[in-house]
C-alpha cells in the first residue's frame, strides 16, 4: 500500500508524563487507513531546517469512523522536541501509513501482548483490533517507574500485568519475570531491544511463537534509502518496508 502525505491541523496535544506526549489529528484518507503496528513519518518543521529527517512514529490509536489518529511518543531528541511544541491548530506533515504491522487474523488461541515503556504505544491499536476480532489478549507491560496509559487498554484485554524496575508498581523487576509463554499460543511484543530479545528467548525456550515490532532509525520510511536495514536469518531486510513486525526468531 503506497504511503500518502497530508498537512494536517493538530486537534490537540497532551502531556501524559514529563517526557511523553499524545498528539491527535484527523486522517482524511479512508482508502489508506492505518492498522496496528504501522507507522507514519511526522514532520513539523521546514525542509531546510534541522533535523533533516522526519520522525517515524507508530500508530497508537485509529478510529475508522471518525478518522481520528493518535500518536503517543517520547520526547528525546531534536525532532520529537519540535513535535512537542505543536498545539491545537498548528500544522503537522503526516506521511504514511507505512510498514507491515500486526494482523489480527493471523493470530488465534491465547494471545499475550507485551510492551516496555514507550513500546506500549503501538500496542493499544493492537489490542483494539484483536478485541474487535473477538480475540481479547492479556497485556503485560514493563516500565522503569510508574505506568501510564493503562486505562486505555483496560476495555480491550482480559487482564493487565505490570512490572517496574524500581518496584513502585506491580512486580519489582522485569516483565519477563511475570510472563509465562507456556500459557499462550502466541506472544506479540514491542519495546526496548534488550527486552524484546529477552521475551523472544523465553518464547523460544517454551516453544511459543513470538512476533516483535522493531524500532530502527529511518530516513525515508518507504524502503528506498536502506537506512533502516536489519540483519535476519534470511538476509538483510528494511524495517520500514518489510517490517517493522517480524517473527522474533527471524531477527534475534
């Protein structure tokens, strides 16, 4: 599906935590509707301004009826710092949807969705689409300290299990310590690479299929520049075009 580009007015921008923002727009192209695990390239600065590249941000929430599209992102560099300056009525350049995401029809049985930190962002749309397909999953999430945004997941999952590095909420430790892949038929995961590798290793040990969403640096978002190439067991692949969702055993 080809990516398309629009200059869209910002509906709102909300601070969720000190460094996490929720950005809302209306996506006007119903023919190119995004789905879980895909992403858009976002830009709110001129082509001749730094940084040079747009920023890839995953689909956090999309409502097909209203066209509302939400991005949950962490402010951690010059690109996202400029996105964080946007307010209602400002213009945001949105290019996408891009990539191959999670397809609910591909999964059946008992499903675990596992996220770490801002890696939980694309997983809201995952659980919404699974729920709409009659496949409500269990949700496991890990954070450095307190959690955020879990109320959005609650209506779409059978249970929420929390782990925090500092023990401020839920299990004191890693999310892998509260996940038992033997209890599930498939595990879907997004988060920091070390966490995803640990989840993938645990799933491999227990014989449970695992799919992960990679977050590589991207220049074009359409597979032309090869800047986001990752190594797989079947050769080099572009995360933006052939991912970002891969079978974990293919990439780890």
